């Protein structure tokens, strides 16, 4: 396998095998001793060659692993670590799963079929010897924390007297791990009998670790100190921000606390301002959609609305547009709740309902500050909508968001809020709706087959199924998350044309507006997503899930 993968020359492999036989040692031990491959390189190569999952043992809490399922002598002899059990299957971590003798011994000893998981050889040896290095990962950091379980031990001090150092290291490890995994959010969740940490990666929540329950108050206090929140207040929600240095990069975090039945749940959102500086091409707009959007935001006045549910990427799209418009001769002001991304050169205002600084109040004051471009984080009520529309009609470019399902329904939403039809028709330049779908991993995606009827039901036309393309499916490899890596947007970009203005003035329904938009060449979200499937950017399953309304 190593020769086929290009890791070893045939002559090198033969020499290593002979050397291992002479020393009465294993091939893996001999290989790693020579330094031709590192343990990590060996693990990644075997994982790809055998299509087996790869696990970082430093991210596993040793105390949580099942005990006494196989004899310790057997585990030491064959370098095995039991990772879990499900039904008649036993999950075994090994650096060399090709050992047929080890598989047979496990079957005989446990009467269960082994399911192999690739692990790195050096980390496996440390785990087997019980000498894993402290603070190497989330698992080791959590191992330092007081558990209150297991063998008899000295009485655990009250939670407010727990040593701070392990908690500090654990939080640092969690934040570092989240950044490395490209997570967007960290969830710290206390329950009655356990404490859970989950990351949202590419839109999916996944459990990372379960540290001891005893740390919940210390961990909450540590996060509150960093976010400059009131550590004594545990009865009401709090919101804050913090900025931490990771290597040469400073990263912003938004912190939200929520009192729950068993303690404070804390969610930390990672705010990476670098994402808006990648350019509009990185967002996933098709050429015609991108040209429509760019034409609208470079108009001297009017309103551009971006719509979609929470978590659909509206803020990144808005800030990408602002970044394009951010020039020395332009005065840009934003009012948000809260400001998520910090962009130098832009005047950003956080609303504060407690002090009376609402969206409407901030907008009124902002208009006296001689702005060229105004960004309103969200239009929530008629007063805010009226002020924003008046600003768009009096020589300002206004960008804002609304929570609607698609672009045509945005017009009816504004009408239902009480905005006059002639104000919508005369001020709104363009409406976009968007969703985020997971992007296929370029390293492991594979072509697949779908029945022709399924593709037609999804929305493809007969002319689209000409055999010149084929859908892809997610596979999974060490470089991705179950076959996906990152996310990309699908968009419906609807300009307000003269015909559309006449229909709005007649207070046409969302169906009428959608039909007119389709006749003018505006693709809906499903069609935009199907184009991404055809371009092998995402899977059909992702598009159907995101646009199944």
C-alpha cells in the first residue's frame, strides 16, 4: 500500500521488510524508526488507502474509553486500543489494521467483529503506556479537570475553588481546535449529569468532548471575564465580545450566555473579518447574478435588500459589498445588533434598547452625519423600514436584510409591515435571497448516478440531462468533514425592473412577482442550487435540503 501510494520505493519496502524480520520487529516499528515516514504521514496514507476513518487520539478522553473488553496483554502485544462498542461491533484503534492475526485474536477473545480506526503510532504508544502528554489536546486538557468520578480520591473542593489553570488550558484548547476545524460556533452546554461541548462545522453541530460537570461555573466565569461580562450575574442573558491572538492572527469572538435549568449555556461565535476580504467571487455568485448585484451597489442611491433565514450568510454578503465600497472618499455608517465584523474605515453602531438606542433612533442620528452609504443590520419594524426607505429616496445607498424565504416574498413582507407600495417601487433596486450549502471536498468527491426521474423531479429540464455532466457524491477523507469542506452560497438575485415596479404598485402577490421574475430570467433558489450540482460544487442532497420549502 505504501508503494502504491508513492510513499516508498519498491526497493525501500523490501529492505525494510527484511530489516524487520532480522530484528524480529514489526514492519511499522522498523519503518518509523528509519524516519522515512512520520506517524502522521503513515496514518493518513493508510486511512486513504484502506478507506478507514482516522482519529486523533489526543482529542479523546482516556477515561471515557470502555475498559476490560480485551485483555491488556493482547492490547499491548498487538498495539490495540478499544475505542467503543456498538452491538456486535468493537471499534479498535490501530496504526496497522492489516494485521490479520490481531483481527482473529480479537474475534476469538470477544466474539465481536473488529471495526478498525486508524490512529497515529506514537500517540497510540503513549496511550497504551498511560503517559499521554498533558495539554496536548482537548482530551488531555479535560483530563486535568476535576471529574468527581472513578476511584476513591481526595474530596473535590467546591466548584468555586477549583484550580483555574486546567480550565484556562481547556478553554484555550477548545478555541484553538475550533479555529483549526473552521468552526463557526462553539456551544458549551450544562446538563443535569454531564457537560457537553459542540462545534458547528460547515453548518452541522457535532459533539467534541464531555468535560467534567464540575467545571461549568469556572468555565463560564473565565469566558465572561474575557468577554467583559458581569461574572456575578447568572439570572439573565448577557452578550459580549472578545478578541484573542492566535499566532500572527487576531480573531474576534461574539459571546452569548443563556441561563438554563442546569447552568449557563454559552455560545461563542467566531467572527473572521478575513472572510469578507476574499472578494465577491468567493461567495458563489454566478456571473450574471454577480453583475446584477455589483450594478445595484454602485448606484448612487436606492435600497438593496438581502434576505434569508438566520445563518444563511447575509452578514458576510453585506460586508463583502461594504468592503468593495469602502473607499477614502466614501462615508459609510452601519447600525447593527450587534456589529459582527469589524471593518476599518466604516463607522459601526451597536443598538442598545436599554438606553433607547434603537435602529430607528440610530438611523435618524446617522442621517445627520452626512453619510453616503448606510447599512441597517435588519429591518424589524415599520418605523425602521420607513426611515431606511426615506434615506434611499434622498440620495443615500441603503443596504439591509430581512428574514424572508425568497426574493418575491420580500415585497409582500414589506407591504404587510405597512410600507406603501409606491415607496417600495421607487426605492428598492434589487433583492437577493440566499442559502448556504456545504461544498464538496475536491480531494475525495466521486461521480455518482441518479435516476433520470429523480433529476427531473428535482427541477432539471430534459435539455439539461444531455449526458455532458454527472452529479457527484460526498465520500470523506482526512482533509474534510464527511466529504464536505466549507460552504458556498446559492442565490436568487431579483432586480426591480420597470415591469416589476408596475406590478408592485398594483400590489401583486408573491406568486405574480415570482412569475414575472422568472420571465425576466431570474433563477429561483432551487435552480441556482441545481447549477451548483451541475458544476460539481455540491451534492443534490444538499440543495434539496436547503430549498425544500
